[in-house]
C-alpha cells in the first residue's frame, strides 16, 4: 500500500496530464449517461435529475402505445436496412474493381477524386441534391429525356429513400474503399503468381485469394453496420424532408429532435433514445454472435 | 507474369472496368462542376435551363452579393475561430491523455483505459446531452462549439499506440537528465509525432468546418453562427433573398437568379476545403490507416 502511494506521488505529473481529458469525458460523456435517469422521472430543473419524482416506465408505455410509433419504427428500420443492403457492398465492389486496375497513376486518380465528396458537409450535399431534384434540375432533364414527367422529386415520398441512400453512397463509397484497399495490400503477391501458374483466371483469383483476405475486415464492419442500422443520419433527414415526404422520412431521430429539442418533452424523448440504444445493443450482440458461429470473426 | 498470356475475356473486362472508373470520375466531379457553372451563368440562360458543366455567359453578381454581405464574413470568422480553437484543444488534451497511457507502469493505466472504453459503447444521447449543456450555461457560448467531444476514446487510443511506437529509451534518458513528463511530451514526443498531429488536426479542422447541427441547437444568435448555418439559411430557410436586401432587388430585376446566389454560397463554403484537399489528401488517407491498424 505504501509502495503504491509512493508510486502515485512519483507519477503526479502523469495524473496531472490525464486530468483535462478525464474531466471533459466525465462532464460530456458520463454526466449525460447519468442524465438518462430522467427517462424514469418527472424531470424538474429545480430538483435536478436525482431529486425529481420517479414515474417508472410511464414514458416507455407512452411511446409504445403511441400510434406514431409503428410508422417511426418502420421508417427507421427500412431506411437502415436499405442503406445497409445498398451502401455496405458498394465500397467493397469498388475496392475490388480498383484493385484490378493495372495503371497505378489512373488508379490513384480515381481514388483521389472519389474521396472528395467525403469532405463535403451535409448541408452542401443536401443543397446540391435539392438543386438536382428541382423541376428544372439535372435529374428532371434526364427524366424528360426518358419520356417521364418533370417533378419536384424531393416532394414525392416514393423517391425519398432512393435519394437519401444514393446521395449517401455518392458521398461515402470512395472513402469507404480505403480500409478494404489497405486490407488487400496484405495479400502476398506470390499467391497470385502461383494461382496463375495453376491456371486460375482473374475471377478465381478474386474469389479465392483477394476475398478471403478482406473477409475479416468485412465481417467486423458488417457487425458494426448491423448494430447501427437504427442509427439513421437524422441530421441529414432534417435538412431533406418536408411535410409531403414525412410519411416515409419521419424516423426516430427526427421525432426525438422535434419533440425533445423543439417541443421540450425531455423525459419522453430521453426514454425513446434509451429504448433505441437498448435495441441497437441487442442487435450488436446478435450480429456478433452469428458472426462468431459462421465465420469465427467476432468483436470480443 | 511474362509467360502468362491474357485471355480475351480478361481484356474485355479491363476495357469495361476502365470505362466504369471513368464513369465514377464523372459522377464524382459532375455535381461540383454543375454547381460552379450555375453560380457563374447569366440569369436568362439559367431560366432556359441551358447550363450544364460550362458557365453560360458570365455573371458574377451572385458572388458580389455574397461577398459584400457582412453576414458571410462574420460566419467565416466564427468558423475559423471554432475550428482553430477546437482543433488546438483536441490535439492538446488528446496528447496529454494518451502520453501516460503509453507508459507501462503508470498506476492508473488500466482504470483510465476502461474509463475510455465505456464511452465507446454508451452515450447519453441527444436530449440528456442537450439538457446538461443547458444546465451548465454553455448555450450560446463559444465553448459549446469546441469542448463537447474534444476528447474521444478512439483518438486517445490511436495517439497512445503512436506514442508507444516511439523508443522508450528516449524518455528514460531524458528522465535521467532531470526532465519531467511535461517537458518530455512537448520537447521530445510531440516533435516526433508531427505526422500524427497533422493528420488528426486536419480531421478536426474539416469536422468543425462542416459542422452545423450543434450550432442549430446550441447557438441562438446569428452573429455567432458558423458558415454552414448561413449556407443552410440561404439554401433552405429563406431562399436566396436572405443574403441581403440588395439581393431581393436584384432578383426581382432579373440581374441575378436565386440559383446564382445559392450556388455561389456553396462554392464559397467548400472552396477552402477544395483548395487544400489536393495537397493534404495523403494525410487524410494516412489517418484512416493509422486508425484501422489498431481497429
């Protein structure tokens, strides 16, 4: 014990160094976790989080019996599911195709250009999208060429998901290839030569050499993506949606923003947030469990 | 490889693959070129729908309106302050926290590691965080734009891993020469970590440059808004006429099209990033690599 205290005193500078980061995390990460308690309370600012009266599961019941809840779940889940189905394979395919480009300068050019949209803000992305979807915008010029009617596309619910997901892919696909291309560089090049001698064609090399190399990376990212399926980018939706597309664009995140920040229903929206976190956590466990059974890759 | 003759199907694939990559380049660049072309085109050409990727006519009225609006310059200044201060705090606090964790016999190493890891899996969520910041009285202050999230577990772990790669003998010999840990960190470790600092500094800068949601919920005075909030206002909230009073008059007299103004703001907002991107691209990619090796 004495030894320990002496060591602590000797390392006092190290403790001093930890302090600012420790406090920032305590305040901005841990205190909000403690603040989740208001989901079970009738929150009163004067009484504070702990002093407010308990109300049990009132707000959870309120949410689950809310007729809106079904639509919110459906919209959140479908948007997440379609994003996963289209958005997850896109960078893998692009990375595998880039890997087949033999001219290094051309390959680098494509990569450099495809990263650009990643650095653009959501506001700009949605601004461009709105311009492209306008009646006199580029998408409608294409529609007219195809013999379709020019429509303000952002005002039609049936196009909302496609536009949301396609613009996400446009922004993220190039950047998403980096991690896969890094994994691909770990392939021992002699494997390809050996396979060539054995008469393997390019497709067979991809299936039998490249793909097995990036599979663990893919699995880990897939697990994270599945657990994040309900974590829609509601900030983007806030910029994109309008009263006409709300029937499909309304997700848990936007609902919490509208009722919580704008409507000041803090306890209710905190309860919704907690409920969704629990579901995401369960999804993470399930995805990890399945992955461990099927591919022996897991997070823990 | 020389003995291996390419089959016809393989060459056909190469042709299509190259075409596909050219298609990717076009898709990635077209929106930017279109926005620039629109921002510079004559009102009449925009109304006729003639603008594609090359400006039709030459009209800089949109830019003039934007660049003479004090609102834009205030927002630019605010953004730079938030970005520079926020990045400085992030790098400083992250380095300070990562250094002790890179030392094996630091007594609190295990505790701090667990303390950090928990934040990777649990968070309070939007509303509890909002309430906390409101209760702390940080609403409408500069601190709300730079402090929350300035230290992230992920960044600390990456920094720690990087510091561990620096020879521990350097530290030990400095120790024997009487240097304390602060001197070692600032005079020895950080100068050896320039690539790391550059990379994460850039990520932080871009993050601040592009952030708007925190400003939306935590700031309530326009004179404190960062650039993205002004962009949001001109694009979505009040139409292009919000740029300033002169804009309204000019739109009505058809000297300038609302699209001239809207697209000009987009260009002005992304220009700084686009200007530095080609030179700093390798640092960004490096950042992903440093992170992914650990993960």
